[in-house]
């Protein structure tokens, strides 16, 4: 197991390198430069001033050299400085990480709890009303455009009922509140985004749980368990559940990068200060250092998530062994 | 020349205006203490994007500029009549040949940290603007400066290589404190922490910046032009326009700029708000490639100008929230020539002109031809601007009526600029220009500005216009200058290098408890020009300050 882990970790490095290389390449292929937002059709800027800016951002050199420079800095864990405001990329990411982690941790926990509950119950009572209703419900959540649902809920809870704030993470008078009031304030602000995220993200996991559970329920050992007179609850939770976990673990592994990746749509709609907006704005303004910084971190977590999932398989199913 | 008595007169006039405004606002008990201006309350503004540098030398985006305008002062500023008046400069003199500017600075000005403001700060700001290692987008405006000399701590002389009228406007840039930056240069300046925690001389003091959430400012009690009434200013970042509108309906923001359809929303949305409407300092145009075999001929362009119905465009694209344009200046500005008559919409006349130019529909297929070739061209515009795409579609319909086949091609912005505009690789385009208060439009219309990446990409050339534009940059007498630009307006209109389509309206709303917002020509550059003079009557304060006991 240990040697397997070591081998896997070793292969991570070239993979990561390859991903950053491709990201950099694709970024360069996209038309436009980071300075365009400032210089394009800006009648107050002369040609010389434009060229000066391009040079100051180091964009006049060929891209392989730019990539090499970036790699050299990365080897010292330096992600460089943002083109937008000259601040270290790592600071910009760390500033937004807590808010994103909070939102994603809450919504992913909610998704997992609900999806597993729904999936298992639906499988246990396959074809019953509950199964049909939840199927409809998760597909509805999956199909509804996020931004539309978010706007409707904002109108309902924010405007009509006046119970919840419409957008943001904190009220404007946040600093004047005591600790409990602060927690309550943030909770109110988080309620809508977390619910919308959970509702719209439920489908895949719930369906996976259901089908994998169904498969397990058809196995011989379940019949045996039932035959020896175990209660249905025990059959489901003790015998079937653990074996139905494998696909869910895969999904869990894949969701690890989602924890920090953030979602542009949610964050934009809810005016939420997170990583999704940072990444999206970096793409739009061709802020290469920020883009590469986020790209590298997400790639690393994706690879780590895959590895973690593989490890967890062994825990869930003793028949799986790694050499 | 802004001497003291003019300033006083202006303040008196100004106060008069505000009081009449109060009366109109159904404020019968003007004299009672409860309706007197309060030194209190918070003004909450919203913005689609976050700021970048809170340093006027480095910033160019509108979010940063909004904040920088509150925290910093320039040497000069524009007043309501789009005239430059003193800000940090008490007065100035310009030599007869226009080559020497002498600024006399105010002596009572303190930076927010208590240090005195002096000419050294101005010199430092200038040195960073021309520093080759500083990432400033503004350096072009200072290329003509030969030298800046300090005569004493409150007097400085700026020598120019050639007379250049917009130079005065360029000294409206926010002056930054030398002592805070400790004389930092180049890269060190670009990355200085003060770019995130600005110290200025302005009416508002920087308090806090929560990235992607808000920027908070507080009134500067020692502001040299009088303590602002509104105690706090909050700049909230709401990246989605629809959500911003919901926040307005929820009364949680005090101002926003509406889109035309939002302007027509149900009255419930504006329960406590006052809507404003005036032309934006920008125009949308249809530009021709004047080297193109078809559009080279003026008669053809004239025919097209008569085939377009701008009224329909304004109605359909802007829901009526705009006005048709006749030239390259803002209708409320002094350079605008109201005598320029727009081309009338007359498809018949248009067809006649086209026929005169040799375009006839001989094969009866509905499309005109000449020498066996169809009148067909492609109009390009950039992706992501619905207004422009819609404009293109309506123009397509209108031109079809006179027998012209127009294709539309919508291209991603950077590709559009790099591969088509800069290389003049287009037949016709729809684009827009934003206007600055100074009417100098040399970079767009002078025939020397036709190189790749310059702004006369339609290849316009009129020697008379060239001469006038050169003259306009050198003439400090505004009356003469006005004549020059009015002529330019007429000439450019008659030559039809562009069909000037429309000025979209600027549609802000402001919560009604604020007294002071006033529509003037300059408002389209934002309400910021007089924000420090706004107030809320004491009985209407919504977010009272918590007074320390």
C-alpha cells in the first residue's frame, strides 16, 4: 500500500506539469492580451504608451519563455503577481478561499446527506410514490436554470416575505455586531445560496446512490441477510449501504476540487466574494498569473481527489487491494 | 481663471439652487431644525466590478475611478458648466504662447494623515506618470511636458514642448502623497501597499476594502472645501445587474444606473427613488471603410445616411431612451453645433442618389447592382453588446428597403480589434466612442492617425478638418475654440465617414432623501462632480451614526 501510494504520488508531478503547460498554451491561444482592457480603443493612449505597457507586463517575450519563467517562480511556491492590481496571486486566492470553502462545504454536506438519504430510500422502496416524487424532484432541480431559480427565491424571500437578505455574505453594519449576531447575519445570507446549490446539485449523486443501491440489493448476500430474518433497516444500512458506497466515493473524490473551485454563476448572482468570480474575471481580463495560480491549485486537488478516492475504495471494500 | 470671488459667487448660486430644489421636494418646513442638513447618514452605491488600484496614477477602470475621485483631488476639476476650475490649485496662469503653465496651490490643504500638501507631491505624481517602469495608462497625456519646476512649496511651473489645450484637463488627475510612497519608483510603486489603502486630500477618507464585497469611506471633517454632509459612503459590489435591481427594489442601495427596460419597470420599483435621464457622454456609430471601392464614393454614403431611420433605431434598441446623433460631440457640451441638421429619412431620395451613383436593379432581384456586381457588404461589430447587434439587425432591414444586401458578422472583442479594426480589414462597422469633457478629437479624425492600431481606422482625410483640429489643440481662447469645433462638427457630419447613430441616455436613480443631485452636462460622467455637497435633512436620516457616549 505504501509503495503504491509513493508511486501514485510520483506520477502526480508530471501530470500536474502537463496540465499547467496545457493551461498556459490554451491561454496563449485565446485572442487578446491582459493589457487590452486598458488599451483597446482608448483614444487617450498613444501607440508608444501601449507598447510600453505590453513590455512592462512581460508580454513582448515568446510564450515558452514566459512559461519557463512562471515554472521557475512556481518552484519557489511563488505564483507571481496579478496583472489587475499587482498583488500576489496567493494573497488574492487566500482572501477568497474562506468564503468559498464555507459556502461549498455547507452545500456539499447538504448535498451528500440529502442525496444519500433520498437515493437509499428510493432504492429501498423502488417504484413507490416516494421514489417517483423524489425522481421528479431531483430532475427538476437538475434542469432548472440556477440563476432563474435564485432570482425567484430572492424575490420571494427577500422582497415579498422580507425574511432574508437578497445578496452578499454580510450586512453592511457587520462590524458593529457581536459574535452571535454576526453568526446569525452570515447564516441568513448563506441560506439561499446553500439551498439553491444543494437543490440544483442533488440529482447526480441521488441517482448514483439509488442505482448502485439497487444493484447491491439484488445481490445474493442481501437475500441471505433477509432470509436469516434481519430487520429491513439493518439489511439496508449495515449490509447494503457499505457496498453501495463505491461510486459515491468516486464522486466525492471528484468533488474535492469543487470545494475550492467555486462557482461563477452562484457567486455572481448572490454577490458572493469567492473563488469563482476571481477565476472568471481572471479569464475575462486575461490575468495570466491568477488564472495559472487557480488552475494549478484546482488541478492539484483534482489529482489528489482521485488518489484519495482510490484509497477510500480499499477501506470500503476489503477485496480491493493496491500493490 | 477661478479667482476667489467667482468661487464665492458660485457657492452662493449653488446654495440658492439647492434651496429651490428643497421647495420643489415638498419640504414645507424648510426653516425648522429637523429639515436642516445633517452631518450624518450613509450613501450606498453599487458597482458591477471591484476596484483595482486605489491610486489615480495606476487605475483606469470605472470602479477604481469612482473611489479615487472621492479620496483624491486634482489641481483642477470641471464644474457644472464643463469649465475647468481650481481644485488643489487656487489659480493658474497660462503664458501667451501656451507653453508655460503656472499653478498656485492652496496652502491650507492637509493629507488625510495630517501632513501638509505641497508642490513636491505634484512633482512626485508627475514623475510617476512619466516613469517608464510604472504601469500607468495615462502617460500619453503628459508626453508633451518638457519640464516641471518648483518655484516655492506652493507654486509650480510646467513647461510644454508645444501648446496643447487639453493639457490643462490632464492636471485633473488625482495627486498622490510623496511621503506615503516614500519616493518609491517603478516596480516598487506599482506594488506599493498604499495602492490598497489610499491616503488622499479629498472629501472622503478611505476606511475599509473587503475584496469583491465593498469599499467604505468616511467624510473628511477637515476637507478644505468644507466638511461633506453625508458621513459615510459605501461602494457595494453586486456583479449581476438583475440582482442589483432587486436590491434597489429592496431599498438596500441608494443609487444605480438603469437599463432602458429597467427604466420602464413597474412604479413599485421606484417607490422612494427619483429617476434621472440625460444623454450619456458617448455615441454609437456606423463607420465606413473609406478605402472600400463602394464606400469611397460620398454619394453612396449620403444615400445610406438617408436610408437609415434613426428614430426607429432609438425606439427599438433603446426603448426611446436616447436621441439621434449628428456628430462627434455631446449635445450638452459647448463644442456641439446645434445648427447641424440631421439627414432626413427618405428612402426615395436615397434610391435616387444610388441610381445617380450607378446602382440600379436591372435583374429585378431586389438588390441593386453596378457593373454586374451586387450592392452587398458585411457590417461587423463586437460580441457581447446586445445593443449593437440589435442595431445591426434593424439597419439590415432598413437597407434592404433601398435594395442593399447587408450581412452581419459578430466577432469576439479582441479578435475584432486585432484582426479587423487595427488592420482596417472591414467594410463597415458598428462601434461607439465615449467622450471626454474636452472636445479634442484629434486622435480619431486627424489624417495622421491612420497607422495600424491608431484610431482613425476609417481612414478619414479632410485637410480642412486636419487644420482645424491642429488649431483647436493650440487655441486657449474658449470662444475661438468653440467656433473651431463647431466647424469640425459640421464638416465631419457632411463628409459622412460615420453615420452618427445615437446617444444612449444615462439613466441613474437616487434615493429621494438625498438633496443635491442635479442634472448638468457633466453628470453623464457620474454624479461625483458635486457629491460632497449633497445632504440628507435631519428628519430623513436613514442610517444614523452610532454616537459614542
